[in-house]
């Protein structure tokens, strides 16, 4: 059985296409593992023996895929991790999921997440926290924590998630896997339950860079149902680079120094040396406004969320708390249906958008966004990619930061500048600190995913990430 | 500092009922978060254009032709309370 577990998504697809592996056997293997899991990574799985159609001739050949519960899937519960959507079965499927299914992905299950993707630890799920598969006392990161934990624990060959301020990259980092936040607009957001529409983007969470490239290749595409979606100017290639000769890597002090804990710093410095050994050049760059990223993000994202979440009113879908007056019913439904973090962000966003405060908060946050994007534009005139740690710390203990929302927000310091600028970034495992994974982030200009994959692939090979204590080996 | 009255005003704008405990906690938490956000004030942003959308988009036009949409029964299927024709809610003027 462990032979199946050893296969990456791409390898499993090859074996199926070669007639050496029965997709139903692979599907049942993962479904059964997922059904017995003790991480709370899944919110929905098909019943035993219930299988989707396997498109063995398609590129992904019927390999099972775990899907974050933020994606609408027709007839299958889609809760966004919120009690307010308990039991909701959408009448249609998200375009990104449809694209992957057309390419041969078989939906394995829906994964747990922070409610409406608001969180960095998965403790904000309305259905209980997810545990980190490396150590069950620790958080898996968030908000795509269920997807990250499922891949890291061998409960899925690969998964998709969404990233608004770090929600793919940070859990990938904390769980020791690969996660890509693509260029804004390169993947359709249609059917992806909205959090902050100018930042939300979906992407792959995988065991290695090859799998990330393969999934992303089949996610991209302009969609008439999402007016912000764009045609990717390049075909996404499967990376093959072994060296980094001639590639310039920018190291910004703002995202690599203060606040980065010593164990993470050590792995980061080792990675910088590896980049040089592979022929890459390290260049000092400045991203002076990125230190204001958290401030800008925690105005813009809650402001957009407060508008997007206005639709949960107990009228068209989801739960309702019955009252005899319509306004009271709205207020009580939202009180009962939303968890504390979602309420906090709705309040924060509503405040920032309210009369008299709009320009001081929202207007200025948008101006900071301009400055952050300019910083990146200037940096990419000097370098090909920017390298930083993904998260300033390794995974922290469950409950450690739940009483301090600001401390939780500061976790996102190294990942929020990229979505504010709309640019892509990947997190790959760099090593271990205190027996927990450390992620390395590579960011590039808009639509540079191929460049990111090539560099990440070369680096991944040099790092040789294969820890004997890895959870997927258990 | 966001006081109790401001919290209640914003909660009303957001159509969100909060218990007394929640109002209390929200007042402290929002104040702490806004203090951090106000570090933006260190920057001179007077001549900076705001960014609402990061990627350059061009307007795309299409023919204005009817396309299939969700059948009514399907649109009503997930409602907590519906008639055959629409969503059912209590009167908006019950306490007017």
C-alpha cells in the first residue's frame, strides 16, 4: 500500500496512463485513509465505494484531488468553513474545479479551512481546528490548513486552496509542502466563495514543484464568468532546470530580517548559500513599503470582506435564525452564523468604510498598495526573483495566539505584500527547525510562474527535502 | 480608541447583533488593530494614486443576448424558507 503513498500526483497520473495503476484503487486508497484521519483535515468525503468518473485519457488521468471547502461544487456541501453555510449544496461548480475535472482530476473530498478563509492557523473554522500532521499539538497554518495537512499527511496526493494574504503559502510552509499563489487573475474566481475580491486567488498545494506546475497548468484560463480573469501569456511548462546560472535573486532586508525567528533564519541562510552554489546571484534590494503591508492588508481585506459577506442574510441559502422582523432576522442570523474572527473583520471593514473614516483608512491603504506595487516593479528591474522565508516562524501551538488577533495577523507579514501587488509567489520546503518545517518563498513579476517553477525546481532538487520523520511516511 | 457606542453603530451598519460581551471585547480588539494600522500615517501619501485593482484590465464587450440561467426551482432549493415562486421572509415593517 505504501507504494501508492510514494507516488506524487504526476507520477500517479503517468502510471494510470501506462495502465500500471487502477485509478479506482488509488481513489479508494486515499478515500479510506482520509476517512480514518485524526487531523480534522476533511469536511466532506464521498461515501465508501462512491467514486467519481475517472478520465484516464486526460492529462491528470483520474488522480484524486482534495478541494478547499471555499470552492462551490455542485450538489456537494460547500461551507467555506462557516456554520452560516452548513448544509449548503451549491447549484454549480467553480470554474477552477471544472477546469481541473476536465483535465482528469477526480474530486476526493472537501477540506477544512478558516471560516471564509480568514485566519492563519485554521483555528477559525466553524467545524473545529485542523492539526499539523508533523505534531498534533501545533497548527497547520491557514487558511488552507486542511488542504496543506491532507497533502502533508498523505491523505491526498495533491490539493487546491486559495490565497488572499498568504493562505496557500503559509500553510504549505508550516506543513512542509509546496504551495503557489498565482498571478491575480490567472485563475478564474468564479464559484470561489469571495473573501477579498481584489486579492483572492486560487492555486495548488502539492508535494513537489512538478506537481504544482502540472495542477496550475490545468487551472489557468480566462473565464467569461469572472471579468477580472486574464489569459496567461505563457503556456505553463513542467520545470526541468538543474542550475540557477545567470539568475539574480533579490534579498529584501524588510522581509528577511526583523521578526524572523533564529531557526527560520538559519534555514533561510542555508538556502541563500545553495542558490549561490547553483550559480544564482544574490542582490540586495529594498522593498521599503512592504513593512506597511500588514496595515494596508488589514484595511483592504476586511473592507472587501464586509461587502462580500453582506450576502449571508438567511434569505437565499444557508442557515437562518427566525425572528418576527426582517432586520432582526438578518442581525440574529449573522450573529449566530458567523464566528468571532469573521465578526471582527466585518466590524473592522465596516468601520474602515464608514462615513468620515473612508479616506483615512481605505483610501490610504489603497495608496500604500500603490507604493508596495511600485517597490516590486523597481526591484524586478534589478532581479529575476525575490527570495524570503515564507513565514517568520515555524508552526505554533494550537491556542497560542487565539487571544491576540494582532499577533495572529503579524504572521502574514512576509506573504501579504505579494497579493497586494498581484504578483505570484511559491513556498517550498527549505528544511527543519525544532522538528517543524520551514518554508522558503520565491516571488516574481506578474505572469512569471514558469520562471518561479524553474528556480523552485532547481532549488528543490538541491535541498533534497526528504526528512525521515515526514508525516506522509507514516 | 473605539468606544462602545461606536461599536454598536458599526454593528448596526453591518446588520450584526453583538452580545454585551462581544461589544466589550470588540472595542478593545478593534482599538489595538487600528492602532497598528495607523502606522500608515507615517507615510506621505498626498500625491499617491490609490490602487483598487492591480492588474491592467481592458473593458471587454459582448453581444447582449439572453443566456441560460438557473431554473427558478434550483435557485430556490437552498433557501431556508421559500414558496414556489420566491424567497419568504418576515415583514420588514413588523416593528414599524
